[in-house]
C-alpha cells in the first residue's frame, strides 16, 4: 500500500467513526429552578430621608450601574486608588492566571476529540548472533545499522459523547473561573471603597477628638485659674482633669485604626505598609450618590458573578454525569501505522522497505464490582449537591441585596436623627459655656455638656460614614459593573 493509499484509508475510517457519533450521553443541562421575587424587600423603596450631612437618595427604576461604579462618589483620589488596586493586586493576578489555566485545560480537552499523530525515527546499530542464528538481513551481513521511520495515527471515536461531555465540563469550569475573576475584581473595588470610607470616618473622628481635647484643655486652664481665685473647687479641677485624660486616651485607639487602615489600602494596591503614605480621604471629599439603581430581582442571577459561577459549577457537574455514563458504554479505538525500515538512510521509504498496519478495537466492561456504576452515582450526587449550593447562593444574593436596601433606608433616618442630636448638643454646649462664664452653672455641668456634644458629633460621623459604606455595598450586592449573561447556557 502506498503512502497516499494509507492516508486515504485512515481518513475513511475516521469519517466512518465520526458518523457513528450520536447524541452525547447524560442529561442536557438546564438551569435549576430558583425563587424569583417581585421585589427584594417586602415593600418598595423610593427615596430616603435627607439631612444636613447627606442628601436624600432616590432609586431609579431601570437605571444601569456605571461601568466604574466607584466614580459615583465623586473622588478622583478614590478613582486612582481603585485603578491602582485593579492593576497591581496580587490576588487579582492569581485569579487571572487561574483563568488562563482553565482556558488552556479547555483547549487541551477539546483537542482530545480529534485524531493524534506521532512521527518517530529510531536508528540502531546491531550485530546478529551468527553462532546460533542465521543472519536476518537479506544481505547476510552480521553488522548493520537499522533506520526505522514511522507515522502513527490513533483515534478514539466519541461514539457516546463522553469526550464531548468532558469538553462541556471544561468549558463550564472555564466560565466559572471567569466569573470568579469578575467577583474578585468586584470585591477588590468594594474593599478599596470601604477602606477609603473608613479612613475618612476615622479622620473625622480623630479631628473631633482633637477638638474636644483642645476645648477641655482650655476649660481645665480656666478652672485652675478660678480655683486659685477661689471660684472653683479642687473637685471641679479633678473632674476636668479626668475628662481631659479620657479624651486623650480615646485618640490613640482612633489613630491605630487609621494607621492599620492605611496599611490595608497599601496592601490592596499591591504595596507594602512602608509605602502607605499619609491619609488621603475625608468625608467632605466623598459625595453620596443621589440616584441609586433599582435592579429587578429576576436579573440578579444573571448579574452577580458569584451566582453565575455557582451555576457554571452546576453545568460542569451535569456534564460529568454524562462522562460517567459514557464510560459504562463500549469504547472504540482506531489506530494505524505507516513506516519504513532500512539499513541505509537513503533507502527509507522505498517500496520494498515499507510497512503499514490498520487496527480497530471495541472494549466493553462486563464486570468491575460496580465501580463504573458507583462513579456514575457519585457524579449524580455531585450534581444534586451543586444544584443545592447554587440555590443557596441565589437565596444569599437576594438576602444580601435586601439587607443592604434596609440598611440604606435605616442609615438615612439614623443620620437625620444624629444631625439633630449633634445640633441640639452643640446648642446646649454653647448655652452651658455662657452660663458657666456668668457663674450660673458649675464646671461639672460644662464637662457633661462637652461630653454629650463629643458623643453626638462622633455618632453623626459614624452615621454619615455608614450611609456611604452601605451605598457602596449596594453596588457590590447588585453585581457591580459585571455584564449580564448574554444568553442562557446551552
């Protein structure tokens, strides 16, 4: 048989095997049923309460989430920080490498559906045992060099679709890895925004505490002067010294949190703590978005990366059931070889030195103590497990959004009350200072008024930061800028 004839025969066998392939074994994937509520919460939210520290926020039906949602806070410094983190965070780089690995595994699995060809060349120097055997060469030579060149082709026809199901599973896992990369980006951006808000809150709390320390220091100086003149008692001075010491003791704890938060921002951006730098954020530089997206619950499963990744895991598990089922069915193999052996390299592939072979086999397991059956059962159990986990992720996503919506509404009312409490405490402190200067109230009354104002101011700062923080959490809970799924997976 000539080389051309051999190639024609192998091509014909491959086409014959391909024609035998039918539907893939195992279940055809379909998305598991999940709840589809009309609203995230029991009642529709339209707008929040406004206050002097933050405006009212409105939910806009049909509004899309900006591609860079963190820009809604109006801080160029924040935009730069998020961009640096997305470019240099090592966890994100690891997720990107994992995605490349998954895609390479998919390509390798897809290649297994096609024939494989190998070319070999094997020269050898030999001597026949002429004392026992006759020479094997036609020339009766005792010493000779044998050159063998060969083309081998092997093909495992995917008759029952096990290979195609393996490719389907690899594709689903690659999709899941891509969704995990989207989730990593979203979580990273959310972490940077939250750290920036925390820094702004701590900065404001530190400034408030320093103002209180200065005010109480001045009050202590006044009390000591009054004590020398006989207008204040030693008890008044001691009480003011205690209040001042307590205010000073609160400052290091705030500064420690602020320093640790700077370290966190540096790490998120791929830097070490020694490059954290000075604080950059304050509450005045972070604007509260006035319009919030009002996503439809039914679209959440197509937007959230973690939900989509969980569904891809279900898809992969469904395909593995088909792989396990196909393994219990007959396995087909086709192979062929075409080559030549000669004692001189120049005579390779001459007609009298050619050899070839074509072979096919069918293998069916008839007894294995139920190993293949139990592997199929394990794959079916894994599918049920992944489907249940997917429903759990969906329910957690709905809960997450609902919790954030409740928090935003409650934060607005809390901040409005905190603004009123701070204004009242400030007014009380001003009146108390006037009355104390006129001698109508003692120093202890002034100290109590100062402490009340300090607590009200810090409460307002924390409430203001909470509104910013929960607004950022809403963008993350809705899936950030991840694009919706273009279609239902096959």
